[in-house]
């Protein structure tokens, strides 16, 4: 097994999560389950001939965390009906760079088309121009114990006033 950075032991018996998103509400559920997933730039791919954008990531299992377990697992995510992909805030030429996924959102343009945005920490983002929301994610392989529960600096919050 590849060294996952924060792995300490293999965990068995976790449930496999499979989600399909066909609208904004579905995508919001998917986004919650992908929050704090880490992905290497090498694991991002756009296949224009298939109009598919795909990635592999290591997601933190927030449902397991609520039950007192800190676990990560590999997850595959793909979007179909992708017309164009643009990225900002990271070097696509550095395949070993690691991105921390914060959210996945959708902004409708000319219904049902719009823009899916994958927002990462540090100002990085991937923008997918899509004909419609059409995404699938699935847990892959074994789970492992995470040493730390992801957290976010409080100074990233908007100022009160």
C-alpha cells in the first residue's frame, strides 16, 4: 500500500460510500463527504474525448468521525458532460503537489448547464464548464486510521462587524 502520509494502521469493516449527483442538492451532499479530501495533482485528469473530468483522492470520513473514529479512504470522483476545464492557484506541472479540497459547488448558467467549482485551500481551484450536473463518487479499497482530524484556522473566517 502506498504511504498515505497520515496513515497509522489499516482499518477493516468500513462502509463503502457511493454517491451520484444530478442536481445542486445532490452535489452539496457530495461536497460535505469530500471536505478535506487530499489529492495529488498527478491524480487529476480531463479526458476531452469522453467529456469526463476525474480524480482520485484520500477523503476524511466525517461520518466515522462523528462515531469517534478518525479514518481516511481512497475515493474516485468523476464528472461527465464536461465541456472545458480551467485551474488556478497551483502548478499543474508539479505532479507531486497535494491539494486539500474544501468544497464542490455549482453555479447554474443557462439551465441545466453551469460551472462546477472545486475549491481547495491556499486559493487553488478547478472550474468545470458542464452541460449539466452529472457526478459520481465511490470509496475504493481499504480504510486507514488518520492521525489527525482536519481543522481550519479561525482567522480564515470573515471578520465580524
